[in-house]
C-alpha cells in the first residue's frame, strides 16, 4: 500500500503557510529565557519596565531589544525616546536605568504611576536611515524635519518588526 505524499497536499500546504512554518515539521520551542511571555509582552505595552541598559540586546540592525522583541527606550529625565543604538544611547553607562516599552501608539509609560509624551530621537532615525531620513544633506533637511514631526512608532514597527524578531543577530 502506497500512502499519498501529504507534503504536497494543498490544504496542508495552506495550513503550514498560515502557521508561518518554513517547512513541514518546523516549530520553535518556547524558551522563557529567550522568548517574551504573554505577561511580559503585556507589561511592556501597558506600563513599561525599568531595566539596566546592559540587560538589553543590541541587535545587528542597530535596534534595541529584550529577548526576542524590539523596544523603545528612554530615560525619565530626557525629552526624547530612542529606537536605535545612536550616539546618545552609546554615551550612557551600562548600568544606566532606562524605561523600555513596546507600545506602538500614544504616550509612553512610566510604570503604573504615569505616562509621558516625547519625540523620537533624530540621531536614531539618522543611524537607521529610516525612510530616507538625513539631516546632513541639504536637499533632505526639510523632508527629514517633517518626518520627525509626523513620525509614527506604529509605522516604524511595520518596517522593523516589533515581535518576534527573527534572523537578526546581535552585536
């Protein structure tokens, strides 16, 4: 008796694609040391978390992360937030306490006690070259200044996937 080749069975192929499995039998074990739990993802979005800078991951694409998620980072005393390992964040001490969040829209959380409104760091957008951002080239200055005004974290995280980060190494 010969069994059919179910790897080519169209309904199973569609199911595999909708599950984002790269190949038959592919799955990734959940490891709480490497993957954010549902509770952690909720905490990062709802109230943020205060952590030491040295606990964060430095992804090879110059973004910041915690486990397998990208983050927005900021200090309570500053006026802007950071998406990348720009010259400003490179100057911070490794033990520096920073707020981190994965919130895509609105104000940024400062724990259960409050929220804050901030602007994205121009150095971060410059480093990433986000949407052609460049304050060093005269013909792009007006465009880049406008991009700063209308910047959307939600759009940013459509380009730089928030969660899960896959296939990006660390520095």
